[in-house]
C-alpha cells in the first residue's frame, strides 16, 4: 500500500511538473501558431487557387494552374536563375573568406578582440544603411571601388546601371554582409577544438597544411555544416540587399530580380496573392530538397566528437 501511495505521489508530481512546463511554453506556442503555422497553412491554401480574394479569403478554381503560370513566367525564371547564382557563388566564397579571417584571429594576432568587434559590426547594423553606403562605393564616377580598380588601369564599371554587372554588385554585397556572422561562428568553433590535438601534432612535427586538413577541418565540420545550411537558406531569401542597393527596385531592367523579391512584387505590387503564395511554396520545396540532401551528406562528412 505504501509503495502504491509513493507511486501515486510520484505520478502527481510528474503531472504537475509537465503542466507547469507546458504553461511556460504556452505564450510561445500561441505566438508560433498565430504568426507562423496559420500563415503557412493559408499560404499553402492560396497557392492552389486560380483566383483568390485576399480580403474575403475566398478562392476559385482549385488546382495547379497557378504553379504552372509561375513556373512559366519569365520573371520568375530570371529570379530563380539569379537566386541560384547568388547561392552558388556567394555561399562558398563567403565561407572561405570567413574561415580565413577566423583562422587569423584565432592565431593570436595582436588586438584580435578589436578586430572581432570590427568584423561583427556589420551584423548589428541595418542592411538598408549598409546598402546606401555600398551604393556609393559602387558609384560609377565617384565610387571607391572604381577608383581602386583605376589604379590597375581598369575602366570605370557601371556596377549599378549595367544589367550584366548589377548582379555581381549584388553578389559582392551579399558576400560582405554575411561575413560577420560566419566569422564569429567559425571563431567559436575553432576555440572549442581541444589544444591537445595541436600539441601532439607539434611534437610529431606535422606540417601546418596537414594539421589543418587532418585536425582543424574535420573537427570544424559540424560548424561548417551549420553555416552551410544557414547560408544557403539565407541566400535563397535575398531581398533586403536588392532593396537597399537599388533603391527598392530589382536592379536595371529587373536584372537583380530574386525569388523573394518576385514574391514581394506579386503580393504588394500586383496584388496577385495566390501567385505569390505559389512562388513561396516552390521556394519552400527547393530549400527543403537542398536541406534534405545536406542532411544526408552530413552523415558521411560531418565528424562529431
């Protein structure tokens, strides 16, 4: 009887603790349901209608015709091509630069704390403000970038006015704006590697490149994996950089149209909410597939301690 009474008390205590736990989570759950889950469900619903009234929430013609229209829309195809170009170029370049800077900072150079603060400063600064600065840097007549290239005999480049060059200006800006976060995360990962590995390699006289490839890189692989996923997702969502660099427009002759800008333009510019929703679903599926592939590859390439 005493044993049963003890079990009953333990069960009551567990229920009480669980109830308190759910009570603490309740505000977050409500916010998530209202601002994340509900809009997500509504977006999926809207995307399957041929026509949709946003105010009455009534749609007609349920099917896949809106997806067909979006996929055949030249603007969306251009946006998709630009977005993939940003992902393919900006993500690896920014990762390599960030890792190189993090390795320098971790090597114990003088005033490394000051450099850490300087490198992290762009992360806490408004993208719009930084975009205005970069639009001046890219200025064809007075920009510092053209003045610097002029020292090597390069003719002034119409970074923001030439449709062929505008996308590269956007990619350079995207690389720079993502560096701060990556440097901090890489630095954190490097500082978590046990120094005993390096001491053992030093005693063995292992060359530095071998230390990097056999010790640093494998032990840093979880950090690389995390940054790769977040960077790819972030690059697929490029919008602020376009807005800031080109004054709210998608570049000259829409040359810098990205998928998220297309969604924004369809929703607010053309009031075609169902087409914006269909484009959002397509972007969601693309990111889901790529993340899934990364998760599979991570099982072979990522080394956890």
